[in-house]
């Protein structure tokens, strides 16, 4: 089952890549000789809407926050195998007590970017039912590839689905909303709702008896005295 937050990264590029984009990488220096390798480090700013690194309102890398990339490019027959790690600080909200939280994130990724011509050579030998799998492939365009969809999926997968400020967070009191971790002895006297109506009736009866005892007797004596006169 796919991760509920993961985007569908793989599909053929339909627009020309911009080499000025920090998440677009050029493979010309690597070359196409199988076994050639290149290591790169780069720091980029996390993108924001409409495609943030995370789940908006829950947890994610804030827009503009630095993301440090360590990447290895390896030339193979079909294309370029990209392996790397992204490091960043993610922020969010504890799902139990709703307090803000921050966590350090390490997201590993690996993806094959295929040469378009290599795909054309192998297409005839592929079964027809592999068309859906082919749609999920990523391609190199004009010697460049866009790492953003791969990186976004890796970051989302590395984020906790239920972020908590601490493992033993006890959440909020259901009655008053107090943070239970701050007050472990916090409690409310429980009242069984099945007896609540009877308790109210008992209280009203007691109140009537008190009124009768405090004011009923003198008024009766005064009334009797009037009748005798």
C-alpha cells in the first residue's frame, strides 16, 4: 500500500529543465561510460506550496529552510543511478498535546534516471503489460535530471505519520484540555451520567426539606394564633 502522503514522483518529463534550478543536476561531466562516478554536495532551500517537503499543517520542512544534500551519481548502461541523503530540520505539531515540535531529519533515497534512447532500444522487448511500470520511470533530458520529486517523496517517507513531542506524551485532558504531561496527578471526579438525574432530584428534595425546617413551623404557629382570635 502506498504511503498516504507520498506523491507520484515517476513520470516522463514533459517540460524542459532549467539548469538554474538547484534541484536540477547536469550529468555531462559524469559521461556515459558505465562505472563512472561523481559525488556532489549541495544545500538548497526547501520549496513551499503547492508542493512542500511534508504535510502542510502537520509536519514538514518549512519553506526556505536549508536542506543539505550528499549525492552520488553513478553511470550505468540504462542511465544514471542517483543515491543520496538529505538532512534538514522539520517542524510540526504533536498529535497528542498539540504543542509545537522540531526534529532532525535524515532521508535516504535512490533512483534510476534513464536515458531516453536506452528506453527506446529496450521498449520493443518489453511486454505490453509493463506500460504502467514504464510510466513510473524518470528520464534524463538534455543530459540533466530533476531530483525534486524523488527528494520530496524521500522526505515525506522519513517523516513520522503521528508526530509526538515525546514518546511518553500523555496528551490533553478530555474534560478541560490541560496538558497531562505537565500535571501527572491531574484528574476530575467522575460522575456516572446514569445517576446524574437522580442526584439532581435528591438535591432538590434536600433543599425543600431544609426550607420547611427553617421557615415552616413559625408560619404555622402564627396562622393558628390568628384562627383562635
